[in-house]
């Protein structure tokens, strides 16, 4: 009997060791992630063919494809998802993962088509818009105003940059363009989430450049992250986006810039 107990004890120890090795080989968080999938339909029940859904807390988004949103590798928990599509009122849905029950459906409601109204703006805002129009006659960029659907459907202040010519929107804190500066042509210009800095290679040297971000005419440290923290979407008056520093207004053509994005806020 003693021999059998020793053998049994040894077998249990070996089994525990094997289980420990197996668990150690499984990447952490594998069992703590889920896939969120839900349908998006319009007023008539037809599936959406365009639009985006964003998990606000994670700054993670996915397109609406054939009426279905799929967000993969989402940590288990309670998440708020914003659903946006041009021409429709924004919607949001709260989902707890792992999912249980039937696939959820989000109903989007179309915005009514209205005649253009008369906008009443402050004297300061009117002056800002007049100055922007003057700059646009001399520079080459994209002007995005508060009444644009890209602003009205935004979750973050930087979402509206999606429609700016020459820019490729990657995330609320990251965009790409083809900015240039003296002596450098067709170089990639990319804003990074933390510092909005990029590195451009010129021969054997690397020359750091930045996507210059301005808020109400003042250079803003922290780039697009700071814009999202400081500017609510409802406060946006206008956005100027210049994908190439050489096409930006002269006052913003600094040696350390490869592109320029300028935000203007409303005077309350």
C-alpha cells in the first residue's frame, strides 16, 4: 500500500507539472478576449453598406460591411460602441463580453433633409472664418466647417480629418500624408499617437519632422491627442488641413513641419 501511495503521489506531482507547463505556454489574455459582432440597419430594415463603429475606451474601430460590424480580440468587459454613418443620426450601443444571446441589431435613423438655415456666429467667429477664406485663396488645403457631416458624426475631434484631401486617417491620434520640405520630395509624413513626430530619411541622415497642430492659432504640443482631450466635437468652428507644408499658409511653414492641421473653436 505504501508503494502505491508513493506512486500515486508521484503521478499527481507529474500531472501538476505538465498542467503548469501547458498553462504557461498559453499567451496571457487569450481566454479574456472576445469577438463583438452585430447588425446595422436603416429605417427600412436594409443592411448598411458604409459607416464605422468605434469602441470609445479602446480607440478601436471597424467598418460596417454588408450590414455587419465585427470587432475582434476585444478584452472581456463592458464596452460602449459608437456607430456613425454619413446622413444618419449617431447611435451607440453598450455590449458586455463575452457575448450571450442572439446577435444584436442597431437601427440607424436618417437625418431629415432641411433647407440651409441662417447661421448666427459671433463677431470673433465671423472674423476667423473670413481669415480662413483668405488663406484658402492662397494656400492649398481642405476646409472642414462645423456644419459638415464629418464633424457632426464625429466621436473625436480628429475624426473629421478622414475627409481631408491628401490625408490617410489611421486612428483618432494617427494620420499619414505625403508632406515635403525644402530638398525632400515624396517623403511619408506620419503623425504618431504620442508626439506626432515622424522620422524622414535623407541620404544617411535622419531628419525629425512633425505634423504641426494648431489650436486657435497657437501651436499645440501633444498633437492630435491633445486636440481630442481639449476640443469637444460641438466646439469645432472649422478645421484647416494642409498635407504638404509647402501648400500651407506662410505663417505655418516652419522648418520642423511636414504638414499642418489647424483647429478653430467657437466663441461661446
